[in-house]
C-alpha cells in the first residue's frame, strides 16, 4: 500500500467529525495487542498439598513408598 493512500475510505453518506473520530477510535483499539491476563495466585493451602520432591512413580510397592518420609 502506498504511503499516500488512505487507510480507510467512507463510500456512502457524509459522516460528521464525531462519527469519524469514533470510527478511528475503534480501529485503533482493535489494532492494539491485548495484554495477557495475570496468572492466578496459588493459595498457601494449595501449595502445601503439593509434593515438594519429584512426582510419585507408579509401580509395585508405590503405595507403600508414598507413606514413607522423604
């Protein structure tokens, strides 16, 4: 697109300055990147229930080992 070509053109009607300003505002708002939402905070209660070491391995005797101190 050449630099002298407009980004958009009104093909019907005669918009007022306020209508054109509203249109430009919508186009600019849609063109901005959306910020990623902040990660949800994990409560201390949830953190305390998670194992601090490696994940438990399934297999023979795993149920016994899960109750042993680490």
